[in-house]
């Protein structure tokens, strides 16, 4: 695949992808970096099927989709809409709501919601395997308010956050039903190395759940000293709440984890100058390279998701 300069400005995007064909050509270079090879017979000769994102082998007539194994597969939205959405999402720290994205792309709110759901699923497949080491700050918090909410707002939900303190370190954030020792144990299993030096407060369930971690530093702080003692994790908690309440004006509990995954993905790629291409590749190869258990977790959830009009 030809080396491409990072796309960091909107003018760069429109120069690189002026039309649908340019997007198709770029997907081709991603799917076949060494040129077309038929997955069935190995032939290198092919033809394009008009008005479809598919290639047909000249020998065995096997048809291969340019969006196979990707979150874009079977989508009726133009590729250029997908590409532009990916660019906008990766270049705005606050994130995009479905209404905002629908306005920018000139598509329906339902289509924008469908597109965002799949992009966040691809992000989640990259966030879940993230394992942190070195010094890690760990804490919990609540988001939302008690009782039922009408239309907007977020039902009160506990969540856990871990932040790697090294330069360029990552973050993991997870919504949970409770803040018990078992919840922390599962969270640590997915995101913390056994050799991590874990800094946290004196909350007993954390100490119980992470008792097997030799690097646990469950310090007891005065309430007035907690923010200064765990600055990184509290900064992340504050930023996440600002995004949820500011950009999205509250999120339904059922969808909260996908917003957390987007936040973590964005933070973990904050130093990546070519984050547009990174996310595009993650979307293209999300299913092909993911573990089977994760694929089942993020299978497209309903028939409505598979048939959305642009």
C-alpha cells in the first residue's frame, strides 16, 4: 500500500477522498496490500462488479466484497459518508451525537445512530484487550442521577476507571452493576497486569478484589486529599462526565458502555497523528482479527441495524 500522509485537516480529507471511487480504491489497498488474490483459488485476475462494492475472480467467478469482515459490511450508506464520519469522530475531542452527525453528513438520525453504533463497536474491540502495566491509578465513581429519567439524562450507574501513569499511557473504563470485590477482580483481570503497581484508596471491596495483586497500594486518604493523591484517574472521571453531560446530554444505561469505550479509544490514541487511518483500519478488520468471543459480543444486534436507508 502506498504511504499516505496523515489526514489531519478537513481539506486533506476532501483532497484524498473526492468521491466514492477514491474511497473504494483506498479500501482495496487496505484489503489487498499486495494486489488482489482470490480467497478461493488464488487467482490474481479480477473484474469489478458495476454499482456494487465487489470484485469477481476471472477464474472461479468467486465474488469478494471490499467491506467483507468490516463494520461497514452490508451497509447501504456510501463509503464516503463512512469515511467522513470516521474523520469527524477522530478529530473532535468532545465526540459526536447522532443528531450532530446526521446534520454534518446530511443523513437521517437513524442512519447516524446506526453508523455510530458500529464505529463504537469497532473501538470496543480494540479497548477490551488493553492491559496496563507500571503504575496504575484505580478508582470508581457514579454517573447519572437516582430514579427514572424522561427522554434525557442518565440513570445512576457505578463505573470503574484505571489510568496508566506513564507518558502516553492508556485508560480503561467500565460500567458495572455494583462495586463489589468480584467486580474489581474481573476489571483487573481484563485490564491490569499482575506486575502493576496499583494506586487506589482504602475502599474495602478494591482491597478484597485485588488481594492477589502483589503491587496493590491501597492507601487510605483523607477526603480532602484524594484528588491530589490520585490526580490522573480523577481527571479522567471529570472529563468523561463532562463529555456525557455536555455532548450527549445524558445516555441510556443500555448504551453507556459503548460511550465509555469510545472515550477510552479516543484517549488511548490521543498522541496518534494518523488516528483517522487507525480507526478506519480497525473498522475494516474488526471482525477478521478479533477473538471469537468478542465477535459474538459485538455481533450486529438486530435486523434493523442491517437495513438502514441513507
